[in-house]
C-alpha cells in the first residue's frame, strides 16, 4: 500500500475514534447535568460499551498494519503528518497494552464512583465513598502498571502524569513546584495580612440564581464564547462541580450558582469559557485528527486561568465591567469604590477549597494534592488515611482547619473519575501563564488598556494564533520554547504576582 493511501486510511480510523470519544463525552455531560438518579447503573453499562468500542477501534489489527506501513516510509510525510503518526502510534501502543475488560470495568466503576461521590459529598461522609474509591484506585494501578513499560516511565505515577501532561514527570514537577511554593509562601503571608483590612461585605450581597445566569451569558459574550446566537457552539448548564466538555463546534460549560457568593459563578464563567475557547479554536484543518487536541491539560488550564485571572481580575476589566454588573443587580453596587471592588476581587485569604481559592494561594492547594497522589501511588500512605493526611497538609501549608469531609478530601470530583495525575496540571497552568504574559506584554504593549473599553479581540487573537491554533502539534515544553524562546520556570509567574499585589495592596 502506498504510504499516502495508508496515511489517509489511518486518518479515517482517527475520525471514527474521535467521534466515539465525543459520544462518550456527551454521555458524561448528561450524567452530570440531566440524567435522573435511577439511571446511573444503566449509564454505567452505556459508558462501558462505548469504552469497549473505542478500545476495539484503537487496537484493531488494521491499525497495526497501517502504522507499520507508514512507519517504513516516514520520510515521505511532512511534519504535520509525522506528528499525527507519532501521536496515533503512541495511543495505539498504549491501548494495545490494556485488556478490553479492564477498559470496560474502569468505565463502569467510574460511573458508580461518581454517583457515590456526589452522595458522600452531600452527606459529608468519607466512609460512604471509600469502598468505591478503593475500586477506582485498584483498577487504575493495574492499568498504569501495564503502561509503565510502554510509556517508558520509572513509576506508576509518572505514567499517570503522562496521560495529562506529556513529557512531564514527578521529578520535573517537584522542581517547578518547589520554586513556586518557596516564592508563594512569603507573598501569601504579606498579602493575607494586608487583605484583612480590605472591605468585602458587598461581595456577599444576595444575587438570585436567575440574575447570575444572565451575568454568565453576558460574560461569555464578552470573551466571545457564543451560547446564544443561531450559530452558537456553546451552552451553559448547572452542576455540582463546574467543568467544560466538547470538541470544536460543540463545547459546553457548566456552573454552580451560590446566591450569597455571586463571584463564584462569575469567575467560574470566565474560567470555563477560557477552556471552551481553547477547544473551539484548534486549527480547523486538524479536526478529527490526532493533532486536533489540546497539547496538554496544563496548557488547557493556562488558557482558562489566563481569562479568569489575567483578564478577569485586572483593574482595567473591572473599570469596564463593574457598571454592567451593577445594572444586572439593580444598582446594589452603587457607591462602591472601584478600587475597593478590585481589591476585594483579588483578596488573598488561605481557604479550605481549591475552586474558591485566590490567585496567590491556589497553587498551594494543587501542591497538596500532587504530594498526596505521589505518595499514594508509591504506597507511602493508604487510601483510608487520605482524610487525615489531607487535613494535616491543609493546616501545615495554608493554616486552615478542615471541619468535615465535604470541604476536605471529598471536595474534588477528580478521584471519583479516575483522573489521578491530573491535579499538577492546574498549578502548571499558572506557571505557563507567567511565560505567556511575558511574551504578550512584549507583543502587545498596554494590551490591558483595551479591556477598559470592553475590547477583548486583540488578546483573543494573540491566544488563538500563538496557543489555540497550535493544538497538539507541540508537547508542552516545546510549545513554551516555540512561543517564548525560553525554558519553563516559575519565575515569570512569581514576578507577575509580586508586582500585581504590590500595586494593589502596597506590599
């Protein structure tokens, strides 16, 4: 078979697999949003079948023959086709290492664990979730023991990390996180002390959920995430734990509204819309190809946190948006000084919950989870010990006491979904953002000034051209080098934090 004919056939198989993954994504979205409680076991069977179908498609003998044929004539392909081949071959070899029954059992258990986690979180009862989490961990350890050799990693946790952050491992992450932690701890201490003097009572003004829904749509429109027009590729729904799911022309975000904390959904909208914009602006020529995916979940997170923090918490943005927000809430913010609002929106206060954490302390929440996962996968701690270890680290790192399981070890959805190795991506997203910001400041001097006029197009254009459109052409480290010309370091992010909070709080 001619190499180009084999390559085209391989891309046909890639399209089929991508479509099946999309079906699984919609099933997962429905599980989180509209599925009735009684449907959980049935959904588990559906998810297991889709998982089997994807696995069979990925590991078919035909694909093995196509990869062999293409690999023998790789020099005839251009760089894009070579990269598609490399990604597909890696996924194929990894899929081939996993028995189909293990794939199905994992998908089924994930559904059961997710439903149980919701109940346990509501009941603040860790013991209710423990048996299902033990099954999830057991299945995933079995999976990644098989994948260590294929991925070429030294341990199970590195194999898990590779699924979400290719090219990264726990040693690299530890080095970056040590730099990050050492820089953030003194900044946190200074900012937290000054933040005690900041007036914040207006941030707890009651804003009904129906008003918050309108604010969410308005913010989505501001960042050009369309959920309302006849050509909309997005939508907004409600869940316990906000998330984004979808692909190219159908990317959906979810939120959770708290009537006495309007800022939670407000910033979550910007965050999730940042994820959605990334998915919607991959190179259109790569749709259904291996290249048409995120570079990594850390890069994904950098796109969401850039919109949330480096756009949505700036004085320039709030100079534009506070009057609009005031209209939505019927003038409840009339008379509030702009700088008082900005300081309140950027308050630094060590807290119990990651998703509600401020920009400074957020990474410390992630570092705690990274250390727990690392030690859990190395059998240095037992699953039954997780609440105790969690609570101790929160006291040590953030000085906060955890009072119940819901605000502690049960606060995140990730372990229920089997997303072990995912957490480091959140803090890596901050580190990547520091790198992007340095470059943007050089490319578009004074870019934040446009925000005062409600102008977002120039920054979106930069993000699309430099990050979004590159999709998975580069691994994260290579993308950083391509965009910035520098090696990854936490220093730019720490410099940004130090400068920003010095200007806001005089520290």
